[in-house]
């Protein structure tokens, strides 16, 4: 039977560069015992994928856009709009969005950019929303911890303004300036927002309470990552697929929202190596019942890479693999397993190496690869493809591609 | 340790098409004993590369531009600017440049396009420089043998004019004509230059001497390969790398100069199969001490290909391989070994087949390839990449790539 559903599994930053382990070149993935992944590789077709293009290290945001078939060079305008969407703001085309921090201001200087990693920002955010008045509509929303997002909506706004965040403690808040003609109004309103916020926050009971307890007050808002959301075609319109995202990482949730995919939250999913992968897989399989397409992102692999922790990354792969047992024998579904980028444990950051990919399901031309890792997939039948080739391939395997010509 | 330096080795025209040798399909490279190249392949990752794109035979000039990450379709405007730069003229953006020959004119016809392969052109070039007067600034410079280069510098000059070189003996010098609107002034000045040059050269003592000795006089200048130099970003600005080129071939030297790479000359390097390859390797390794990037071109392989000489090409590979012993164990360096194009000994010219490539250094995902040739590299872990992907890949392996996104 020709499969009808698509399950795209992104092992975030899952690919790696080799290190010498017991006299052999190994990556966390190649050295992990991954029985189920290997069965999927054996039954499927494998290859390597440049998520953007060879040598270019994707971010998780641009990487996921690319995997979803969007050109990140056209639709990515910085982290602000993605973070704002991830925080739950319904960001619209033309909106200018910023990443924000609650911070501690004292004697005109920022003494703690994270306001003692404050968590109880709900009342503070509400006060800003009610008491700040600007020349444009704005939405301010708290996110996790000391983080928040800000959106300006109105005519004549540009997205090219400098950050007000000084990026280090002990400095004054920076006056935002337009980097390009057409963004002057944005800079002006942003500076007004920051000034008014300080007034609103400084006198707020939450901060008076914090001061009493000797905690840093959250009496200023810092902004960075300004960007204007461009036109982004809805995923469903683009592909005719009802799609969902199962993820915990803010950036991935943000991407899913700006592409208008349904976000499905998972209890116990943390975005770290302590995440409840079983629940996530369960959730993804459940979401497939009422969606044509599900993207499941597992973030812990990336975390372990940034931590430069080879063993942690390898062990997490083994935990992922256990959860993948329930993918075996999944019917009516094309499964693609890949990564959004390489995160090198040697470097502790993303690199531009291609990532392994395996596509599994009825109709794929299976090859001789029987181990899912960077070395074996490089010999696979898919060859070396690009991120933007993935969605057309998956649409084609689910009999949804359109013939070009006659 | 993450490597910091890049050594790009171009075996010019080194790739080939197979011939039947002792009942087996072999290329000069596959049949050569290349112990050291094979060690590098075994330790590194191999693949095939379309220097421009599949089926397009690159010139050495466009091939090297592509390997250096420039789009030859944007920056290559003909051989004139490259030859002029190779001859040592500081060609600037907007300059119109020509390849020139000293030739022998008799009774209004060119009887020897190379003036008896004259070598002593210094005085003649000086006379042209001093006694020709044009409506624009010009630079005329002798090159090797009967060759020279000419540059016009000024406003209102186009680069699209026909050659004055009739391309065969027994013909008149052609009047140069504009091929496009905007190049009329160039054609007019070029015709003036050619006329004045004949007057200056005809009466020159060097030619009177030659006539006495029965040698063909060098009493005319032929021009071809007109082109206007476009804006070309300096290599160092483009990549943040201090780069050098170790080469003997004029075109490669020209490319290095228009990209503003340091040119390092090598004693005994001839551009032929008699070249001192050992000295070149020594020179490349020395240049790596005060550069981040070194391109070493070895030209003899191409010469043997153009000569349709299988054995000569194979033997030269063996000589190259001996010199490469000192590349083994090179630390802190990513080495890429490849070719700028295929030169088929069967055809005696460039073809559009992809070329083998091997990348060696800490951090590369080594594959199972242990022989550097067209057949084995086609099974390698790099898959099939393009020339333009090479520099991003090498920058990434030396931890210089910039993440796109977050």
C-alpha cells in the first residue's frame, strides 16, 4: 500500500564529527547501540543531507525551516519573530518582533541581565501590557524564566534597529537606533517602550517584594534580535497537508507557529537529555491519527553536543532508540529520520557537516545500509541531498507530488 | 585539535577518462603507484566534484575561480584580464585587458603570429610604452616568450570588441569592431594602438638586428581575449584568510592576482612535467607558516593530458606522489587534494567529467576509500559536490564558518 502519512523525526544537532574512541573514529551516534534505528536503516534508504548547503552550519530555526521546505534565506529575518511565536504571540506578516529579558537596573546601569533568573513575571508582564501606551499596537508576553517577547504592529515600521540590550552587565541600556531608512519609527517607539517599562516595573509590588527579600528587581526590559515577519505560506496551503509539531524547544515551537503547524505539547518533554522521549513518540503517533504530517523534534542530542559531552550524547541516543521500538512496523507511514544540523562535541557548537538521513516506508528503494550513523549513511542509496529536497521526496513517496509536464 | 590552516592542492587537469590498459580500464592516476596520496585518501574523506557543474569543462582560469569560491559566470570576463594580471599588470576594476602576441608583418600580412617565438621583447615593449600615445591611459607589458598584455584604463570603455589577431598566418591584421554598444571607443583606440605600434616597432633597432640575422621581425602586435575586469572581492575580505598561491602557470598566477592572493614563485617550477615538485611542496609548506590558506597548483598533469601522453601523465603522478611524502603527518592543517578539471589524454583537451577530491585533517569523517583515483573516490563519503561547495567546507573544518540562524 502506498503510505499516506509522513513522520519526520529530527534528532536536533544529532550528527557529529568523529573522535578517536578506543583506537577507532567514532561519533556519539556511531558508537551508540541503536538496534531499532538500525532496523529502520536496514529496511529503508539512507544518505547524507546538507540541510542548507555544504559547509554552512544551520541554526535550529533555519534548519527546521529548510527541512520544512522553506528557503531560510527568504523567510528568516532573525530570532525575534521566531521567539515571539514560540512565546505564543500570534505574529503576523509585517510585525516587528524582539526577544526580551527582564533585567535589573541600578543607578542607570544593568547589574543583572536576567534579574536573578526570575520566574514570576506574570504580573509584571500584565502591568506592562496595561500601563504602557505607545504610538502603535504592541503585544508583550512573558516566556520561560526571565525571557519575554515583544511585538509592534502598525504602519511604517521597519525591522532594522539595534538592540537595547548591552549584552553584558555593568553597562547602560543602549538607545536603539535605525540601521536602515524606514526603521526610524521602530527605534523611536522601542526607546519609548523601554523608558515607560522602567517606570511601570520600578514601582510594581512584585519588585518591592523582591527587594525586601534581597532579590534582584526585574525593573527593566532589554531587547535584541529585532526582525520583521515576512510573508510565510501556511504549511497546509503549501503542501495540502494537515501538519503538527511535537517538540519542546522554543525555537522549534516558534518555527511551527509561523508556518501554522499545530503545536502539540508533551508532558515531561524538557528539551534536554532528561526528556520523556517515550511520551513524545507516543504523542507523535497519536498526532498522526488526525494529521497527515508530524514533525517530532528531540532536542537533548543538541544539548549534549553543546555541553561537549560525548557519553551523554551517546547514552541519549540509546534512550531515543529504545523509544523508537514502537516505530517498527508502523503502517501507512513514511518515516524520515535525520538531524537539523551537526553539533560537534569537540567544538561545542553547530558545524556545517552534512547530516545522516534515513527514509523508511513502503515504496522506498532500500539499500545495503544497516546502521544509522554518519559513516554508513554516507554510503547509502540516497546519495547527498539538500534539506530543500526532503519535502518533495516525502510528498512523492506519499503519492502527493504533481507531475511536471505530460 | 581543530585545524587552523588550509592547504588546497590542485593537480591541474589531473583527472582523466579511462583507457583499456592490460585489459583493464585505467586512468593515468588509477594506474600510477601513489602510495602517499593513497594514505591521505585512507585517512581522509573522498568524493567527486563538479568544479563548475556536470558536463561543463572548466578552463584552468574558471576552474580555479570556482575552487576559490567565486562564481566564474559572474567574475570571469575572458582571458585578457587574467593574462594581464599574470603578466604583472595591476589590473583594476573597469580596465579593459587584452592578450597580445608579438608578430611578424610583411606586405600587409601576418606571416608569423609568434615572430619566430621571439624572447627578447623587453626593449620593444619599452618603446611601445614610451612612443605610443592614445586617448586613454594604457599599460603594455611583455610576458613570457612572444606574449604580452595590454590594458586600457579610462572612462567610457567597453570590453566587447573583436580580436585584431587573424588567428592564422597569411592574413591581414583585422580591424577591431565593437560587438556591443558602449565598446566603440575601445575598438577605435585599439585600432589606433595597433597602427602606432607597427610604426614604433618597424623602425626599432631590435628588429633591424633580427632582420640582419634573418630572424622574423617582431613588428606588429596582435590582440585577442578582450575583457573588462569586474569587481572581484579580495580573497582576504571574502574569507578573512590570508592566502597565498604557489604556482608556475600564468593563468593560475593571474587568477591569484585578481583575487589578491600573495603569489609565491618557486625556483625550478616550470608548469611542465619537468617541474621541481619537491621545491613546490617545500614552498607551499613554508608559505603555510605565515598564511592561513595556500593553494598549490601543479600544472604538468595538464600538459601531459594535452600531449595525449598517458605514460607521461602517469609517471608525473608518481613523481608528485614522492614529493607528497612530506604532507603525511602535517599538523594543524586541512589538506584538500583535487583537480581543476579533467584533461582527457584520449581527446587532448579538457572535458566536463567530475574530478576526484580528498579532504584530510582532524575532524573529517573518514570513509573506507584507500586509493585516490577517479574510480575509488566515486564511492567516497563526500558524495558528489560542486566546486563552489569546497571553500565553505574547508572554512567549516577550520572552525571559521558562521552559523546561519540560532
